[in-house]
C-alpha cells in the first residue's frame, strides 16, 4: 500500500506541470483529499449525475462515454496517470453530466470535493496561477491542436502520434477506445495498424 507522502509527492508533480505551487497549497489540497482504489468496470461518474468531485488519476485508465439519443455509446477521451478527470461543465453549472466516466483498468484516484477545491483556489494565489495555466493548456492550446490535427493530419499520423506519446498503450487499452479517441472507426484503426506492420 502506498504511503500518504507518495500521493502528495505525485500531486505536487502534477500541479507543478502547469505552475509552481507551494507546499502549503498542496498540503491544503491534500488535507481534503481522499484516495480511492477502483476496479476495472467501475463507473466513476454516471450519466446524468452532477459532478461533485475533481479527481487526479494516480494510476490506471478511465474513459469518458457519451450516450447518443439513439442509445449508442461513444467513447471519446482516454485519461491516464496524471490526468484531471471529472465533468468541469457539470461542476461549474451544477447540472447533470452529459457523459459518464468508466474505469477500464484497475485505477487509483485522488479526489477532492469540487466546492472545497474551488474555495481553495480562490484563497490561494499559487492555486489561482495553476488553475489559469491548466485551463489555458487543456481548454485552449490542446483543444485547438486536437481540432487542427483532426482536419490536417491523416488518421495514421494521429495514431502514430498517440502511441508514441503513450508507450505500450495498445497492450493496456482496448483498440475500440483508442479508435474513438482518435475520431476514427475500429475498422479504420485495424487497417492503419495492418499497413504499419507491413512496413516494419
């Protein structure tokens, strides 16, 4: 079993990727955190529920699932270690989430109550700097890059970028999740992988 200091050290690394956060600020966050071990197949956030927590994924893998009105489920994003997971829109607006979060690999999350998390951000300049940097990176820079890549890059190139950025991902995550994450069909992904094997 991991010691609390290991989780706190991990949390510090995750936050400091975006902005330098003092040990006091991390300690304030960690004091309200809970550690949850989740089995594969667990639903972290059900469809239609209000997201009341912010989670940092310590280990494992989680996917976001969208339910179409015709009953079809689409798997959009794959979250791996170091990711912040939850429904920001649901938390901000206190409305039901439009997607669910499904655990697809035994996972551990560090969880904070969203209202306490927001209050700590308001009270702490370091956390405010982190929050701004996080939003800019994930909701502006990365979002724009992803949208441009879908238009300008071939599916094969997007696939290679993804597996190079996440070594061994294909041995951990079912391929249909990867296909959805890349905005292609499982059949397209199968063809891409076959074409790559032929050139190796």
